[in-house]
C-alpha cells in the first residue's frame, strides 16, 4: 500500500505577490483552511500516513500549521471556538510530517528528487497543493491508489483542456485502454502552441514508483532550464509503463488568481455551508455532499 505523500512546497508563488512575499502560497486560505490542508486531507483519506514536505526559505509556517500551538489552545480551551481546531488536530494525529529544504529552485523534477531521503525505496504520491480537487465520491488520490494496486506503475492524473491552454501544462499522448485510462507513449512539457500531442494535460496529482528518482537523476534540464518531471516520466514510460488517468471530479488551479477565486466561491457554497448548515441560512445547494478531496 502507498503510505507516503510528497508535497513540493518550495516555490515562491509569484503570481500572488505581494501576499506571498511573507506567506507561502500553500498556506493561502480557501474559505477557512489553507490549500495544503485540503491536500493532506486527500492523502489521509487515500490511506497515506507519512507526509513529506519539500520546503524553502520563509516556509516555516507550513511546519507550524501541522504542529500544536499551545498558547492558542490554552486561550480558547473550554470556549465555543475550541471546536474550530478539531479538523487540524485530527490531521496532526493521523500522520507523521517530515520536512526537507530545497535549496535551489530547479523545477518540479528537482523538488521531487530533493524529497528522496524522506520517501526511501517506497512508491509514493505527489500532491501539488495549488491544484485543489473536489469529488462527489472518492478523492482523486483514492482513485489513483486503486489503479496503482492493479497496475503497479507510475500514474499521472490528467484532464482535457482547450487546445489554446495546452502550452501551460505537461501534455500526454498514448494508447487509450478505457474511457478514462491511457498507457503513455509520449509526454511533452509546455508544448508550443499548436504542437501538443493531445489536449490531455497533467494536473498536480501523481503516483510514482521509486525508480523515478534514478530517472530524474539522469534527466538533463529541459523547458525553462529546469529539471522536468515530465521528461523523467517519459523515460520511465519508454522503459516500462506509465499510466494516465482522467480522474472523476473537479479541479481548480489555485496557482492563478482566477482559479483561486473560483475555488473559494465553490468551496464556500458547496462545502463550508454544508458543514455548517445548522447555523447557516438554507440556500440552494445542488451539489450537496461533495467531499473536499
């Protein structure tokens, strides 16, 4: 079973300056929870209990969030506000949290390689916290873990995007095995407009086998002078097997201002109000019952 989940969280979040000058983008709140907390919830619901977080300078609040705050707990102990910490206490108790610093920003592939000593020789998930995913049934990672248990290979989550947007993503092509499953034979990072091999874009959810580390180590810098995980995965696909899974659910690109605002509005209407329905006025909620992962 997959027990490890890696969170690359060392980036600067420049699209949200000046807010991210002193606050990690992964700590930006969607309603009342930071982005990374949604990702950790998703990983725990998929059966993972070892959270490995790759941090950078100025990211100490990530460590503080998944730790006890004795002063705060003392101040609100015995008050109605004490229950507001129930969810995060549960996350802290349900998993271990380890951290390592990425000293240079050399791309997602390098960030994943930096986490090698936290993962060891184990299959693991990767969550990019600024891709927030919601699903009516299983979370995206739970769906992918079920596939891994069947195929025992690396898996990337993909979704269809307009052709005009493919240059923003890693894009896959391959043999379609089922409506939602492909065996990858090509993968391109941010292809030039009009040159993408398909419109199936990789989003921030991966299941990786431990041999990916060797492929990353042997990968030269690619697009933008960075070590791209897509280049390493292509080598893995050519020498073995990589699957692409068109997941069930909805994904928000919270790395962009537009996507972040859309996610905030959606989660407020469909998650927060549902969870607080006893104290909130009733509204039309056609998507009642959605899981936050």
